[in-house]
């Protein structure tokens, strides 16, 4: 008898279940997609004026915001993100192409996106008149 529909069991892609014991990365796709408990933005942001710099090679497509997070907050998020489960996404290459295997974490979290947009100065920085035409 098969597994019941709608259960919270994980699905493993064929060939992705091999684990040599030294890799702690997950090779499963799990449901539901529950957002993690993101670290707080401390100190309150922005700590400096955020100035979008147009990328010289693509000035009409890409802007950089340097020092978006202070070093301490960046370190907190790097530590936090290292602890999240990664999904290995192996793919079969087309003839003549290299094999690419990526590990990723994916989540849809409207609440975090809203906080990132409104509490970090990002909205104000990207709303500047001289770069609004990019989007």
C-alpha cells in the first residue's frame, strides 16, 4: 500500500539519496515550506545612508548597495544561514555540457520580504529618482 496523500513525508529524487556521511546537506524536497525564524535586524537599520551605485558594465540594469548591513548583522545572518538545510539539485546535463550540482535553500516568506523592504532603508534607497527607471 502506498503512502497516504497529503502527508508531510519528504520526497527524494532518484539517485540523490546517496550520502557518504561527510555531507550534512539534505537531498530531499520537503513540504510544507515553513519560513525559518529569521534573526532580528540589530542594530536598527539603516545605520548609514544607503547609496545605490550603478554597475559600470550594466548601468541601466544593475545597482549595488554597499554596506547594506553592518558587519555584525551580516555575520549573524551568515551563521544563521549556514545552519539551514540545503537541497542538492542535481541535473542531467545536455550532451557536451558540464555537470552542475547546486545546493540551495529556498523559501517563500512574504513577512520577511516585507520587513527587508520596509525596515532596512531599501525602499527609500531604491525609490531614488535617478534609478527608478530600472524597474
